[in-house]
C-alpha cells in the first residue's frame, strides 16, 4: 500500500475541514488508496487468505477466538454495505465447515470472549434468513443470561449473584466485556426484534459505566487496575457505539449511556496525538502509538458523527485524521502493524508499556474494517 506523508495528510485534512465540515464531505474525497472501499476489501481479503488465527499462534486452533469473530463480523458488514456478493459468499463458505467437519472449533458460551462468537451467525442469519444461523447465534446470546448447569465450574455463588441482580453471570468488570457482551446481545436484538436482548445489554452497560468510568471520561482496565489502556478503552468505545446504534430511543438507559459516551469522546478528542493516533496508554506520552485502540476510537467517532450524536465540526476532522493516520500502518500484505498483543490485566504501568507490538494480529485488523464500514454507512 502506498504510504502518505504526514504533512500531506494534515494538509488534506485541513483543507477539507475549512471547506465543509459536514459528514458527507469529511468522509469523502479520499487520497488514492485511502478510501474505505479500497482499504476494507484489502482487510477482508487478507482475513480470508489465512487460517483461523488462535490469537496468532501457529498450529491447529482449538476453537474460534474472538479476534477472528470481530474481523469476520466486520467483513460481513463490509460486504453487505458494499453489496459485494462475492465477498459475502466467501465469508459464508468459511463458516460452512463449522456445521460439520470443524464443529469442534465452536466455542462454548461459558465466557464473554467465547460468547461473542454468536455475533457472526446472527449476522449471517440477517443476510441469508437461514434458520440454522439464527438457532446457533441466539443460543449463544441466551446462554449469557441463563443459569449455568448445576455442577459446572461456572455455577458459582458469584455468578448466581450477578444473575439475581439482572446482569449476566459472565460479568467480570473488565472494560473488554462491554464489546463482548453488548455485541452479541445487540445482534440478537437486530436478528429477532426481541427487546429483552438489547434492554439487558443496556442495563449491563450502565453498570459498567458506573463502576469503571473515571472523572476524566476514560476507563480503568478493571477496578483494581488504574491505567487507561488503549485497546481496553477501545472495546468500551466500540461497544457503546454498537449498542447506541440499535438501542431504541425509549429505552430508559439510553440517556445514561449517551452521557457516558459523550464524556468518553470528549476525553479522546483531548488525548488524540497530533498525528491522529492514540497511544497504548492513552494519557501517557511515553507510550507508543497503537493501532487497534486508534481504530476502535475512530470507529466510535465516525459512528457518532454519522448518527448525529457528536458535533461534526469538532469530531469529524478528528475521525478523518485518525483514519488517514491508521491506514499508513498497513503493509503491502494487508497487515496492520503496531498492534498491542493480547493483554491480561495487571496493576503495573510498565506491563502495558512493554507489551509486544505485533503485525497482522486480528485485534488490529478488525477495527480497520469496522471503520471502513462505518464510513460507508
């Protein structure tokens, strides 16, 4: 992919912003190679070229993991938005073995990272109306709020206590959860129209907002980890954007979620680096520009501007700058670099600063195609 000099990108952004700050103008007139159509097809094609990732490890995967899910879902949405029937067919063909020879790769809905898998068959159902997809995806969404079978290790007093309060038993108060939980529940609502899915996702989101959002608008990775990790906050930003995209206007939790979203977006606007990127630790200038978090923040801002939740004059140029900066990290193979490796929580600043910076990891590929799709919606 052709790389664009930063000065050229900034001049282009600046000129466009001075002419017109409407979404139709800010999210159009792209430099050669930078349009969402061009970038999106490269990311989706790259996804199809590779075997299931198993978090980037070599060898036969044990199951489909959530980075694959996020990229698969994004690619399906991109295919739909661009009316690319060939791409959609290839993405469906990749799923077909999961009904047969690769059924052993289906994750069990026993953890947020596994249950989000349901978003893919639910998207396939919405695009094909084949009942087998709905059955598989809806079962995953239902399991998230069902009591784990007696005797299973997940049937704990803590899990049952969450259920008694109306939350999923998979609650763990990591910010990552607010994409993993809300995504599959939002998809179940989109596929069925049953409001219990979106309503319980909204209730869960409000609880996480109350527990984890700090006065500056950002989020700790967990209550006992006082650091503003980029991708962790990205999961929250993307999760709120996806939830708000489908949350009915009369849902009583919508004003609280929108307020939390606005507070976060304002903080991100303040912490965006001059080159358009966001850092591994958002508020730590000693940390490095990180692509997966940047992609997720850009997606949340693009979605907000497109839906009228954010002021286009304030957030449109920031989202455009982020997109144009992000895509310069894509190499000739279609792999994005400077992606933080898979990361546990740890109450140690150096732990986050020392995370490996990898290339082609689906944690980073997925947000790029989410952005491409959001730009085209």
